[in-house]
């Protein structure tokens, strides 16, 4: 059974860097696209970006200048860094696996979510 | 960006009802649409992909239809477990992948 679990600080100061890690169990990192998605209070889900086992990554253009997603195959983990955070980055952050292949890009497995609050 | 608009934002219904949620795209997304169910404090759960394909394990009372810019999610014979928020997501345009604003199905 595929499981994803986010971990990281729940409180980040403004202007600092948010860092989260997603640990994958029940599936190998290789062969899939691994994603970060966030949900700010009262707002819609927002796709942040993805990474593949080989380090290929891509990001939502609205966040691209501040986001880095990396992968550690030895630990079956991938990570998110979001720099220069503001209160607008307060959200529940989910890691998720891409389902489908080819032109299909939906999310079939999700972590439970990690609430990150940006506050001094 | 392709904007996804869901209606209604909230829907009141009773157990046993047939419920329809609409998702409209700002540009044609062919049939590249997925639906998710989300309960409070939980992550979204994939229900339907490619407009009408049911994810494994999802009850057959859920169905999806549409193409181009207008799509619907129908729940026939609404069950107590179905009271939740539903989100649509387009994947026709990757930059970026976008979601609808959600439709909350609440108990009448």
C-alpha cells in the first residue's frame, strides 16, 4: 500500500525558507512523478511542482522563482523548499503522487498534509 | 492559466438524493479532468479521472461526464459518507495544473 508522509516545521518566520520532506513507503520513487500541492485557508488547491527520480523538476510559474524540489532516492524521499515566505504562504502542504501516464496528470496518492504557518 | 469554476459553491441535499456538481473551464480541456472528494482535515481522494473513469474502489454511484469546457460530477443515491467537498482539476494544460474552487455538499 502506497503511503506518503510529510514532515517539517509547522511554523516559519516571514522572509525565511519553508522546508518540508515527504517520505514514500510502499512504492519506489523511481518511475513516478512526485508532487507538492498546497491549500491555503479558504482557498483552492494549488499545484506547486513535481520531481522525478532523476532530479528532473518543474514548477508552477507563479512560484517558480522561490521553489526548489529535490529527491533523495536512497531514503525514498523528496523535499520542498520555498524561500522568502510571507503570510500568504500559510497553508496545508500535501505531497502527492502523479497517477496516469502520458498526457494524464492527476494525483492518486496523497500525504495527510502538513500545516505550515508563516508568522513572526 | 486555465481557470476552473465550480458551481454551486455549496449544495444542501438529503440522503438518497441525486446531486450534480458543475465544473467549467476557461478554455477547452478536452476530457482531461479529474474529480476529488475531500473531508475536513483529510487530503483529497481521487474519484474520477479522464472525465468519466472511476478510480479503483470508488462506488459506482459516482459518475462524471462532459467535454471541452463543461463537466459534471453526479452522485446518485447520496450516502452519509458522501457529505464532503468536491474539487475538479484540469490537466490539459500543465503550466500550471489547476483546480476548481470546490463544492461543499452538506446535509439539508
